[in-house]
């Protein structure tokens, strides 16, 4: 391999490393905070960056057998009201990490915070 | 110039690692709980098809083994098997035989014939009530699992007492998880995480460098008490916090002790089993919860390939000899 080819190879590898580093920095910088995903009957309806929430707000999700009123604040999320009979979802309270989801079985609602923990699953 | 382009491509591939793995995740509502299935592989289409297969497996097991659905095959069996040989499906027969095996192995500590009691208690539902002593006395007179007679050749089930009712709640989820695990391996999918309402199956390894890390819920709050590192294992916990009802300030949890007829009072509030077979882990976690820490540990030590992490009401931990420091991390 000629000296010129070696110089070109080195330059190309250096350029690729710079580009990759820039991509990594961009991706890490854009993560912001934990992401709360709201599913209805297994289908994702919303994906909310909790770290980017500045003003609290509420949204209503209509499910299989009724509705759930969800409150979103900076870094946390909960079901404030629901018309299900057991109110398990309301009683779960706020969640702010990925350990336990909020589940409403009657209305088939699930709120899960994703990519927030090194724990892959929880036996319970 | 062409040479430089290929050099650039080679360098980019080297730096990016050429990782082709993709994942598909789906949430299913079956067994009165939530199942979360995450599959990993190189073909998204294959993973999507595998999810469809898992839906079919779990739906069919739920339809045949649910005690709450009056139209299920189990409900029909419960209402007609007294003194009569009833032919059942292959799936239901296999669940019943597995349940009977663990009922015998645990000397009735896990008993799949608790239906007569669980129907009356109805813990965790609006129908909850505390049965009177007379009712519980009638249950205690029964022969339990010994009153369930099976015929392998004709695949029939018969009850020798009119009060026998099967309740497969202590095994159905684990059985379904095991069948899904077998199905994924048949398809060649060797990395997956199945969460069947807290019954976990960790298929394969998380990565070349690391195992799956499965948390054990703190039985006293919403945190994680400990974590278990594992691969190709099922991790199942029975806890007194899962489902309960409260009356006059007394909390009644849903794990009944067939020998007393009341919710188990062994001092254990969380029993976790780590085993290769999820149905086994499901059955044994209930048995250990009811047996208590000392007897539960002895039982699990006698079973090849199974390990236990048992937490009592003072948060003391009892673990079997195979649970080493690199497997269990108390958080």
C-alpha cells in the first residue's frame, strides 16, 4: 500500500469517527428525560417526554369499557380519574420510573415509562 | 477514489458494529392481567408472526383454563365431572396433570382443587366474603387433589366428591408462559423477555456480555427489593400484595392455605422461584409461600434446577444454596 493510500485511509477513518461522535452527542443530547408511553388495548397512543413537560396538563383516553383521565407533570404521570369499577389505575398513584406500569384492565389502558432502569422485568 | 470510498465504508461499518438486531414488543390483556412480550431477532416479520402465535397460544389456554369464565372448558368440567368421566382437550388435560404432579410433590400445599374455597372467598372481587367455619370445615373434609381421577388413555377427568372444583389460577399463567417459551425456541428465537403479569421468562441472554436482570418487588412498597441475574430461566413471585380484600380493618390476601381454609399465615410475604420451567416456578412459588421459609427452602433444595428467594414479614431473606452473590443483589 502506497504512502498516499495510507494517508487517505487514516483521513477517512478519522472523518468517520468524527461523524459517529457527532451523531452520538446529538442523540444523547436529544434524549431529554424519561418517556411515558400510553397504550390503549396494546396500541401506543402517546409518547410523552416527561423531562420536557413545563406546565401540567391532562388528557382523556377512551378505552374498551370506559375512560381514564391522565395527569402529566414534569417527571411524573398518573391516572387522576377513571370510570372502571376497581380503580386500581387511580390507586397506583404517580409513577416516575420504569419499574411498575399503571394498568387499567377494564379499560385496557397501560402507562409505562420506558428505558428508565437497568431492571429488565419485575417478578411480582 | 473508488478505493477511498470502500475504505470509508469499511471504516464506517467497523465503527458502527453492523448491529442487525431488532425488537418487537406487544401488550396483551389475558388471564385478567397484562402480558408484555418483547422479542429480539434479525427479522421483524418473523417477530411479528411470533407475536401472533403467542396471542393464539395464550388465548386458547385462557379459554380452556379460566375458572372465572362460565363458558370455559374448565367451568364445564367443574360442573359435570362428579362421578362421571369427562373427556377434555389435550391442553386442559396437560395443565391438570401438571397441577396434580405439583400437588402431590408438595403434599397438597399447592392444591389445584381449591376452587370450592376460592369461589366462596372471591378475594379481590366485589363478591368477597369471609366463609363461615361450617363451610370451611366442609372443604377440609375433602380429599383435595386425591379426589381428581384421570385416565391418560382416554384423556378423561373425574371427581370422586361433589364439592371438588378445580382452580388452575396457580398454574395457568406459568403453563402459558412455558408453552410460549417452547414455541419461540421452535421458531429459533433465542432472545426474548416474557412478562406474564409478573411471571417472567428470560429467554437467552440480554447480550453477549450480560444476563437479564429481573427485579423482585418489595412486598411492603412499590420499590424493588432485590434483583436476580439470569438467562434461560423463569422468575415467578407469589406475594401477599398481589390481590387482597379488606374487611373490618383485616386484610385478606388471595393465597389460601388448603389445610386451614384461610389465607396463608406462614410469615412469608414474598416467595420467588427461579427455575427453567415457568409452570414449575409458578406452582412452587405458591407452595413455598404457604409452607413458610424453612420448609419452603427444604422443598426447593430437593428439586433439581430450582432456586428460591423467600422474604418474611420482617424483610429477612432466606435463599437456597444455589443463590450466590453474583445471582442475587439486594437493593
